[in-house]
C-alpha cells in the first residue's frame, strides 16, 4: 500500500550555490512518495535554471518562478499548489537526514497526532555548533510547544515539522511580515486540541552562513518585528499563552530597539525609533506584562546602548557556561 503524499515546499532566492546539497538530501529520502515544490522568488542568480533541471530529472519535482515577494509569498505560492496529504517546508540552504520524513510520518501514525517535529543540529563552518531543545517526551500539546518557544527554549520554525494537510487548508504566511513569519504561521496553525509527536533526533541540519536569506545584516527587515509582535498579541488574547507571549514579545522588541541605535542600515531611523517607543509604551501598560519586564522596558528606552551591552555580555556568559 502506497504511503500518503508529502508536499515539500522550498522557497528559493539566490540559493543556486546551496541547492544541490538541499535537493540531494530530499531526493535520497527513504520516504519516496514526495512532491517537491521549488518556488523561485525572482532570483538574480542561476537558481531557477537549477530548479528546472531538477524538475526535468525527477518527476516528483515541480519548479515555479514568480516575481520577488519574500519568503512568505513564496511559501504561500507553494501551499496553493500543494497536493499532499501532509505538508512540510525546507529552506534551500539547509539539508536533512535521509530518514527524516519516514520518521516523522511514522510518529504521526503511531501516536495519532496531526503534527510531528524533530530536533535539529545548528551547523557553522561545517561543524555542529548546537542542537535543538530536547522535550523528553513523545507527545506534547500545541500550547505546550508554543510556550516553550515563548520561553526561548526552542525555535518557532516550520522546517523541522510535518503537518497534516487539513491543518494548512486555511493557513497562510503573513506576507506583510518581513521577519518572525514562521511563528505567526505556527500560532495560526497550532491550536489545541492539536497534538505534536516528538522525534528526539537531530534530523534537520540548520546551516548558519555568514550571510544567508535569514542571517543578513541588521536592518529595516528586523524593525518590522514590532508590527508582528502586535499582531500575534491580538491573536493570543484570551488564551493561557498570553502571559509567556508578552515576555517573549517585549524581549524581541527590546532586542530590535536597542540594535537600531547602533545600526547603519536603518532608513528613516528617527521616525522608526519614535514608532518603536510608542509600541513599547503600549506594551508597558498591558496587564499581561509583569513588573520586572516593565522595568526592562524603562531601562532599555532610557539607556538603549547600555541595555544592549549587558544583553550581549549575559548572552556570552550563558554560551560559555553551556559550551
């Protein structure tokens, strides 16, 4: 009996030099019933030509080209064309273990869940530099997973997950968000009583290059996080997640706000700093933000460079203790 079809959606933008490793890892999967949707998002290199070559060589691969609209736009383009019983996503500069989709599907079948997720390795300079959070259990609720993300224990990403197709029927990525689009999608999709199977193996290789589609210089893209945090707050009002999310949102906004002060890549910086202070003030008066977090907001707004200095120092200390 043939296994269900899995649609793998890959947004591609100027990723020609990375595509081979990514595609080889997909086409060599032990799970064979795949539909690989390559969406070239207006690349300026040879990415689309390489996508077409893969489509010519393997009838499971479909190559599409569209004008540049960003990662969310490309993923939505793929979602609209996906025919799979299950949906997953992959970035073109990452690669996966040959057994990843087999193990995620097996976990869904075994546990009767709608979603499965695996751990991942962080790869820098061809070496493992870190690993995703270990849950220590086989099944978790959607809200427990999101709480873990909001507590900064795990990444809120889509690329290490396999979703039942019905979870994604009406879900789309926010094309107005230039960052944090994965978390917005997950907040939309992962609602209780959805359960998630955990495969506690690092089957996804998350590559961090000096410059990639998601690891470029700090600039206007990161500033858009302020609007994202606002939108997600409204989506979570009335749920048990609103309190951990409030801490998460403020932490993200303070990171962005204090980095803007030392960045040379921000257009119309004065206006954007005013906008950020206004939104931080709005969060300051929310009842879901505790006193300690309110004091952090005050300190960061008054002394942004000092706040940034101590944040970086504390981060370095944590990394040395963990390393």
